[in-house]
C-alpha cells in the first residue's frame, strides 16, 4: 500500500487527495491511472480547477484532443465568469496556459 492509498482509504472522497494521486501517477508515466484519479477528483469537487487542467493535459497526452478541449472550454468559461476576481484566478490562468500548450 502506498502512502496515497492509505490517505485515500481514510478520505476516499477528497478531491485534493485524488488530484495529488493523479499528479503522482502522471509523473510516474501512468497516464491511464492519472486520468482515472483526475476524473475522481473532478467528480468529488466539480470546481477543482487544478484537477480539470491536469485531466485536460492528460487527455491531450493520450491523444484525446476532444476531451482535452472540453476541459479547456470549462476552464475558460470559469475564468470568464471569475474575471480575475475569484481566489482561483491564478490557478485558472496557469491551467489554461498549460493546457493550451498541450494542445
């Protein structure tokens, strides 16, 4: 059992934990596992900007440009609604730039 597995067993619906799991898996080259983790992160918190961005980048790396574009569209819509005034505006800007680079 990895440290993430232990944390997830304690808080199985924590979006941030699933996001970290996805980042770890992506860094290890497990894109399918990362995609699954990011999908869970978004399911448990649909407003998780980083999970949406990382999911989009993972989809782009796996060749699913349509799904990656869907995540980019979500991020842009959220950024437009935020207009730079919400607490995640910096994350939105960063995730949009990274995802645009991946596409």
